[in-house]
C-alpha cells in the first residue's frame, strides 16, 4: 500500500487509506491490530487470497458480500461447501467470481480446521511465526515496507505444506499486516503512537 502519509480528519494516517471512507475505517480500527479470534483470522486468510491480482480496496468493498457468501467466515460451514455451492458462488456478483479462489477457500477451510485441531487453535499456531508478539516497523513511508519477509516466507511454506492455496509469501505478508502479526504503520501515523 504505497504512498506518503496524508492528513484526514485532522489525523495523520498511512496514505493508502486516504480518500476512501471504508479504507480509513479499516486503517483506523483494524490494520495492524493483533487478532486472536480464529474466525477473524480465517476471514483475513480468505480475503487476502481473494485479493491476489486485485486491489485491497476492491476486496474491502466486497467484504459484506463475502461474509454473506462464506457463512460469516465460519470455517466449519465453509469446509462443508460442496460442488453445487461452489457453482452458486461463481454466479454471485458480490464477490470475485473466480472458480480457483472460491474452491481454494473451501480447501483452506478444511486445512484451517486441521491446524486448529492439532494445535488447539489456529491462533496458537500462527502467532508462533512471530514468537507471540507483533513485529513493529516504523518506516517513514508505507512504500518502504517490505512485501515479503523471512517470517512470511516461513508462514507461506507451512500453510502450503498443510494444504492451503493462494498463500504465497506476498499474500501471507499482507495477512500478517492485516491481523497484527506485523504492525507497519508509519512513524507519523496516529496509530503508530497508540498504546498497546
């Protein structure tokens, strides 16, 4: 999410959020905030996979439709989606109608549940990739943030080994930013100064 920081509503923010009320709200309330709820972690895995080749704003504007289409991101329900359900989702104009991404979400739900069962929760498993606490970077510009790291490479490999799809290292890094495994708010952003 490149660019320079801008002022919106008297608060300095990361520039990628400027000019779009949904992006501003997402930036202010979610991006970089640690998540420990398995359902929300699953939601962001699916949304970040859906983003592949598209902009985050495109997916964010479709988020409500995704919640409806994917059973509010209940991985148990999504794991039971069959070929008929997948065909119906391909016709849903509210989401990205890509057969591979939709089928991948179902496959990922099954893999997600397997990890959660083995480790007690997906949350317990995924936070090990950052030793249980967010990696914090405070660059001058968002464009200076990396798109992949050793941690996202390791997460991508582990997810692929577990049977996930649409989990390349770049997607994994975006997921890590979204759920607060990584906090990349720039130094001048008001969220960089918040208390943990």
